[in-house]
C-alpha cells in the first residue's frame, strides 16, 4: 500500500526475457499486485516470470497464446486490476526502461486528488536518453 491506497502495476510484455526479471524485481514494496500480461511471447518471458518468487505473492501472470498488441494487453491488465479493486493502476513496460523510483511522483497527484491520470516522460532527462538511438529519440 502507498498512503493507504492499493497499488497495482500492469506490465504488458512481449518477448521480454532479457528484461522482465529486472522490471519486476525493482518494483517497490508498496506495490500490492504486479500483473504481467505475456502477450503471445515466443521466448522465455513467461517461464522467467514463473520462477520469480515474491513473499507477498504479488506477481500474477496472464498468458495469451496470440499476440494482440500492447493496447489489448494493457486493457486485460486494467480489467484484472479493477476486478481486484486496486485504487491506483500503473502501467510499466516490460523492457525495464522506466524507473520505478519515480512512482511516488506519479502517484502523489492522483492520491491528493489533483489529477485523475499522470504520465511520466523519460525523454526529459539526458541520463535516460543516453544510449538511445536517434530514431528512438
């Protein structure tokens, strides 16, 4: 819980075997549930998620046989998180490019009633852009 609010993190993932473990393991303890939506991966994404143990059993893996795209995976994750009555739902990609230390900065405006939705922008900081291809920027 974060300030008496249940926090769920939805992670759409497609072929993220090289990053999914770090993405999950770096999430803060205040995250109540982690929903990994494996969107038809052909690599070991699901197998890696299944090996991760969490003392609070926060990790929930949902597997799709067919890739339906990140939007469909996100909707699936949101529906499950809403069904679990999460107070705030955060979306993080499975590629470990989003800094979980920034979560409080995104959660605060929502919890304080100043915003219904917040979005981070990793491109604002030069340190997050380092190593990024010109095309990606």
